[in-house]
């Protein structure tokens, strides 16, 4: 696995988080008014402040120093914890169901971009599109804008020397990270880019990657490199010539729409998610809001080390109330309060705990051994004083 995957994963997921938060805050935007603020309604100044606070923490020098060091990619649980702490560095507060939904949207959007990435190195162009959009969100805050530019320069320095093989390993690491997640998003379902099972549909048409020929032609050469003959074959898709290569500089035309904001203010209802069912249910709607499903809470053996690393990364950043005792605003990613409560009840129920009664198991084993011993006493010992195969088997079972 690549040890350079974490920074790109964090930057891209953080960019998707900012897209969604910006869209939701704009949807709840209202003119500055004390009574409306007390009621939890956001103003445009609140939106800018939230985004500036999150971006300022996300691209702080100390945080990026730790993040850019070679290290393994986090688990989903740790990644969600880091992003939750990051979102709560502002005056905004998200409930656990809203944060769960936010993480699902971030993950599936980035997964779709990685799937459609024409070549492994274009992962940088996707990341640069996110950074360019983040730069636009904080353009009114010069201090934070300088942090974004400095981080962009450091990312260019770290990833420009990597070879094509290293980028391929990086992309493969991301695909492993995404492989068990098949969450349905109504926007993807509406565009028919996602199946009802939550899997993406890859197109077999359009431009080929930069520097690649359109498939459908076989050329045969001799030992001197001279072309002998050509033969065409059906490629199975409607491919076209590659577009121009994107710019890998600090600013420029990236020549790709991957990494840009797909969540528009005009369609906030299309940012709904639904867990893909294990078995296809004909009665389930393709654009349903939320399917109750038991979350995967399998303990992570590296959880302690990951949380220690999380503490070092986040430093003194807390998830409590805003500095100065200022009350934070609450943001919900659900259309109504009732839907948020239902989502919380569906995902936050009691876990099924399997209780292992070691004392009873030991007593049962002793009882079985006593009964087996009674059978052994009744049997005639074998000639020559050797141990029987039954005794060997019981000894082996006791050892287990």
C-alpha cells in the first residue's frame, strides 16, 4: 500500500465536506437578524466564518506537517473522527446522524471521482480542483488564503517527483479503502451513474486518457521497428481522442470536471443517501432517504495507535463549545427534525453483545473430562503400558 495516500484522501474528502456544508448553509441563508440567529438560522457572515475556520484548521502548518509525512491510510472510523473534529472547530455543530450522512456523501463523491480518473496521475488534478474551489471559498480571508496557497505548493513538491507506478499504487490504495462502501446517493441514481445496489456504472465512451491512443487498431512491427501491417478490431465503446493535458501548476486549467462541486443549491434534495441493502428488495424505492441498517462496529485492532496519531494531528483543537463561551449554531443535513431523529434511532441503537461465559465453559470442560475419565477407568489398559489414542486426544483437547 502507498504511504502517500493519506494527504490526498484528506484534502479531497475535506473539499467535498466544504462543498456540502457550503450548499446547506446557503440553503438556510437569511439576512442578519438577532431573532433569526437565536432560532438557529444562518446568515451569510456565519457561513463565511464557518468555512474560514474549518479551512484555517485544515491547512494549518502544524497539521499539514504531520499529514504529509509518509504513513498508512486511516481506517474509516478514524477518518470520520478527524473530519468530525475538523467540522466542529467552527461555531457549527452537527449531530451524529448528520455527520454520518455528511461522511457518506463525501466518501461516495470521492469514490466516484477515483473510479472515473482517466489515469492515476490525474488524482492530482482532482485534488487541485478541490484546492482551487477551497481557495475561492476563502478568498475574502487573506490569512487563510495564504495557508491554502502554501499547502498547495507543498503538495506539488511532494507529489510531482512520483512515478507513474507510484501513482498507480496510490490509486489502488484508495480503491481498497472504498471497496466495501456501496451507499446509494439520490443524485447518482437520478443520473443513472449508480445502480440500485450502490455500485457505479463506468462509461465506455468519451475521450481516452492523455497520451493514450484510441483503442481499435493493432499494428505489427518487424525487428527494425518498421510497421508491417495493421488490423482493426471492435473496441466495445465509442472512444474519442484525448483532451489536452491539465495543468499541474499552482493555478491553471485542470482540463477535468472531476473534483468540482456536484452538489448544487438548486437541488439540495439530491444530496440524500441510502445504505445499499444486502438483498435486493423490490419494494425499496431507488431514491429512498434512509434505510435502517446495523452499522459495522467491528473493533479495529489498531484503534489505539490511530487515536494517538489523531491526538497528535489535531493538537489542541477541541470539539467543545466555541472559544469565548459563544454558543454554536446547529446545522442539520436532514430536511426535517423528525427525519434526523429517525436516522439517529436507526443508526444509534443498542449493539448486539455476545457474552462469553468463560467460567461456565471451564466448568463444562471439567465435567466432560470427568465423564471421559470414568470411561477410561473402565477400559483395560493396553499391553506394554503405552497410552491410548483416546488419552492423547483428550490431552490435545485440554491443551486447546
